[in-house]
């Protein structure tokens, strides 16, 4: 069954993006206090990808994000308090304070764990998709990864296996043009990532990853196909990261990208265009509700206990 873009879905799309943006802005503003010691890979600029895809998913669907993880964790409904406690390194964190920003997990919400290893979650998602298929339900697994991850062998192996077994799996490539500080044209002989899908007999599409409604439509179609048992799809979402590869700062001084390029992408900000999805009153209400949730999450993280030094106990 295909989904309809109801007012409720529109609210979910904007709310998903806003929650990620405001949470990361607060992380950025507070980072100098040195309470958070986990280096964050900020998602700002990419919000439409996670919010657009996650709005098509059910609670029992599982997402496998990569280390640029905050967006997917929050958009899929991961617990904000447990995420902030994790960034503060506290025992109440979602990885009990041992993992930090790159290791977010909330199985109850359908976030099956993020990984610092480039391409690391691609095969994990296929494993869970295979489990879903063998159990005979219609749940779907979704994996997100960067353009850099498509240079890893595991990406190609998993495309092949997923196609062969018609797995209920959605591959979401967030192409932000760079792997750390190297442009895709200096790394890949063939830069149309979506075309890899064609080679493995999978439907592949490239689209504006900053247009949350376009992302939602494309994901809804791919998810419906996976639920029907027709197999995987690949979406290449064109987007851009606003801040340095890892950390809270601007990085134009490094010289690998230009101020013009950054401002051209900022002019295509996913939240600015997504704002029309809700009324002024709704947007105001969301801002207040999200600010209160973030306040609470930071306060609780600050006063939470430190993890035990005994890793065995922490892992239990
Ligand atoms: C297997 C592996 N190789 C290399 C690294 C080092 N590394 C960390 S992030 C990164 C860039 C990946 O870029 P991309 O996949 O495009 O994601 P983005 O950071 O742009 O969102 C690299 C090479 C790693 N973490 N894991
Ligand atoms: Mg990239």
C-alpha cells in the first residue's frame, strides 16, 4: 500500500528535521564546556534524508545508520535523553556511556546501532532484512551510509546478496560530495552512485536529498516494494554537510571546499523549504516542545552517574 502525504505526515517531516537541527545546535553551543567529550559528526544540512525516510517507516522497521548518526537516531524515535547521556559519557547513555556519538542504539525504537566503521552497518542491515524475510513478516530494514562507503567492497557484496535474495532492504546513500576532505571526483571513476544498483538488478534513483517531500515519496515507494516482497532499492540522496567532518566548527580554512559552495547549499536548506509544510502556530508549538525536551535531556545527562570502570559489568 502506498502512503499518502497527509497533514500528519507533513508535521512529522518538519518535526523530525527540527528536532535534529535544534539538538545539534545545542550540542554545538555547549561543546566548549567540555562536558561532552565525544567528538560529534554533525548531521546539519542532511536532515531531510533521515526525516524523510523515517516518516515512511513503522515501529517494527529497523534502521542501521552510520557514524553521522544523530539524525537517524532521533528521526526514528530514539530516546533523546539516552542520546545526550551517551554524549556526556554517563551510565544512563544508550551505550551505557562507553560508546559516544558514533555508537547510538535504541532497539525498542528500531535503531539497531550505529558504527564508526565506514560501511560497517551495510551488511548488518542485510542480515536483519534476511531475518525479517525468513520470519515471514513485512518489516523492512534501512541502511544509511555516505558516498565514501560506496568505495568499500561490502557495499557491492551486499547489493548483490540483497538483490539475489530479494531482501526487504532500502539502501540510502547520503552523497554529500566529500569523504572527510576529499571530493568524490578525486576518488571515484564513476560518480553516479545510483547506477551501481542497476548493475545488480536493483531499482536505483538519485534525487534532491534536501527536499524532504521528494525523499519521503521515493522512500515510501521503495518501502512499499520491499514490503510486497519485491526486494531492495537504492536511493542516492544529494545533500551537503555544513560543518567540519567531525567536530562543531566551520572548516573553510582547510581549503578543500569554497565559501561559495557552502553558501549555495545553505540556500537550499532543508528546514527552510520544509517550513512550509506546517502552519506558523504548529511551528511555534514544535519549537517550544523541542526546546523543553532538549533542556530536560541536558539537565538529566549532567546529573547522571558515571559508568563503572568494569566493562564487563557495563556490557551486561
Ligand atoms: C573502514 C574504514 N575506513 C576508513 C575510515 C576513516 N574514515 C572515517 S569517516 C571517513 C569518510 C567517509 O565519508 P562518507 O562515507 O562520504 O561519509 P560522510 O562522513 O561524508 O558523511 C573515513 C574514510 C573508517 N572509519 N572506517
Ligand atoms: Mg560523504
